[in-house]
């Protein structure tokens, strides 16, 4: 996996609505992507927009979007639009805030589902894994995989602190965040734990 900052939006049909309304889900965060994903291959001054349409399927728009010259070009273009009075005309023609989509509701971010990567620093002693998995089970969060590396064995040392990595199955974001708070309150965990949504 690799980590990329993603701004994501989905328009989902609203089964309770009789008209053309729907629910708009939005999300901006660092996300773990498989290294084979097209968005994971975007590097340096390049940006990409991935669009999934009902009829067209998957499309990718890719080009320079950051760095000294691309940023300067965009800023100068915006200044010219404002100087000649084209900016206001552009916004009117785009109809960004028209009433055509008044039946679209913004979905609660806590209801959005994702897999999660979770890394905790925990005490290397018996019962720690049981404590953590019990909290996950109480919140109905299923584990996809676990990695825990062996601690160095020092005879007279205090309890070792080791990383414990868990990959979850798909879960509502709100339920995961609530579970994470409870895990970080465990005496065997050294907070704050690190987590990322996983984009598949």
C-alpha cells in the first residue's frame, strides 16, 4: 500500500425518495491505496481525477496540478478572469448553486463504510491481544489481518512496547472511531493510535 491524500465524493440514490434525489457523501483524508491502483501511481507535481460513471465506467484525468509553474499558471488565469469580469459570468453559467438538486441530501460522514488500517503501540504481555479484540468484537468490527513483531527479550527490562497492526473488514466510520477511542483508553495501549481508511 501507499498513502495518498484523496478528496472523494459519491452520489448515491435515496431509496426513500420518489423523485430524482439522492445522498451526497464527501470525504477528504489520507487514504491507503494498493500500489497497483491508478491513483497510487500519481506522483510529484501531478494530480489526477478518477471518475466512475453509470454509462462511461472508469475514467482518469491526469496532469500537472502542483509545483511552481502549474500553480502560477492557474493563479494568473484566475486573476485575468477577475480583471476582465469573466469570473462572475463563469459561476453563473455553471449553476453551481441552482435549485435543480434541492432533493440531494448530504450524507452523515459517520455512516460511510470503509476498511481501516490501525496501528497501536501496546505492551508485550499476555492478554493484550484478547483485550483489544474484545473491544473490536463488542462493536461488531471484524479483523481481516493482524501483524505483531516479536519484541527483543531483555531479562530485567520493563515491559516492552511493540507495534500491533490490524486491518479491519468494512465498517461504518462512526463505529470505527468510537471503537478507537475505547481502545486508546485501555491500560495496555500507548495512545494515540494511528489509523487510515483503506481504498480498494
